[in-house]
């Protein structure tokens, strides 16, 4: 599976005002409890951690568990006092890691 993330930010952000960030990553999220067609248990493969940083400073983090659906989606609010860059990272089992960055669209 090719990893693809979708990150949604407002078209323009006013400095100092709160804005919503939405992020999702394409990931199957296999719990490790199901069996395949051959009867063997499918190995666990979960996204375990999501982090968002603003200019290197951690502004949001979430630990994810087996009950989270495939393609985990998170939404949170934050505010920035000026221009900057948001960096996003998803980490999981079996060495999974996906990174994305976005410049803040300040008005």
C-alpha cells in the first residue's frame, strides 16, 4: 500500500486566532487478531503515534490503539502568532513512519 496523507488547513489563517487542523493517513490498521485465507494470524500493523510540531515545537500528539479504525483521522485546534511550518509524523508497527510538512497560510 502506498502511504498517502491528507492534511486540511484553512485557506487563510489570522495570526493569534485559533484554527482547525485535520489530518489522516492511509493505513490498513491490522489488529493482529484476524486470520488470513490460509488460517494464519495476520501480523499486527498499527499506527501507534501521531505528532504535529510547529517550527519544531510539539503542539499536538496522540497515541493510537487497536480500536482505532483504518486510515486514522485526527482533528485539533491550535493558533500561531506568525508564519511557520507545521510538521506531521505518523509512526507505527513494523517500522512504519510517514512525514509531511505544510507552511501556514497566514493572511
